[in-house]
């Protein structure tokens, strides 16, 4: 008899307690969080904790002078840190 493994779900593999930001957070603050926690994307939650978007390194590169994304990428790529996602 062949045992078929149970399919894993998104819930099984998702990040627990992700680092999130509010819609009015500055791009500099978002960059600092990305760098500190070594993450490439930040969920953006409204006051009711509903997802309203996601800020990515690409978004920072496209919408700022590029310095924010460059600094965040250096932090994301560095050894150590508080990697969560």
C-alpha cells in the first residue's frame, strides 16, 4: 500500500508573527525594519489590522532615490540579524 503524504498548506509554511508596518510609516522606517530583521517584504496593515498592501525592496528602489533599498538590501544580506520571514 502506497502512503500519500499530506499536502502542506500555506499556513504550514508561512512566517509566524511577521514584522508589519502601518500605511503612514516613512520609507526610511520601513527600510530600517527590513534591514534589522533581514526581510525583503513588509505587510502593510490598516488600523483594523487588515492587509492593505506589501512594501518590497523593489518598491523602495522604484519609489525612492534607491538609497533606502540599497541600505535595506545590505542589511537583509548581512550575516546575523533577526531574520524572521
